[in-house]
C-alpha cells in the first residue's frame, strides 16, 4: 500500500466521463455539461448513479445538478438512487429538494420504491 491518497476526479473529469454513455454516436467526443441530456433524457447524474459512483453523484449534486431531471423510463435521480440502495445519495438528493412523488413509466414513485426496498431508505423517505 503506497499511503498516497487517491486523487478525486474534478467536476470536468466527471462530466467528460459521461460523454460516451450519454452520446454514444459521438464516441466520447461530445462535450458534456451539468444539464446535458441523452436522447432518453438521462443526465450525468443519472449516469453516475447507475455506475454506483457515489463520489461523482455527490459532486454533481453539490454543483447544482437537476435533482428532479426526468430521464429514461421517466425515472428521476431519486428513483435510481433508491433502486441502487444508495442511502448517502438518497439523503443528498432529498436535502437538495428531490421530489418524492414523481411517477415513472413503471407507475412507481420514489416513496413506493422506498417501501419496496425497505430499511433505512424507507425510514428516511417516510420520515419526511
């Protein structure tokens, strides 16, 4: 073990890492900004949540990412964070004003998903 702290990605590096996922036809060459959207509506925040990249998701939230952006299948970042059972990001999304009642194409709200997941996530959403 080297003892060196791992360097964290900058906001620009986080956004650039989403290019190929959001815009596959551009093969990673498309510039990505905080509010970029794929053809399905996904944002860099959606991408980081699906990748289970907590650090990057939290950085995007701190930078002002739209926490209520409706992406693929009409899921918001909160829907995705609950699906991935990422309590830390769920807390950050709620603190940033995420809406708990937006309905996805599956007919699910974040509250309903939280009930299905249970545990601390359910308690967190039901306690609001």
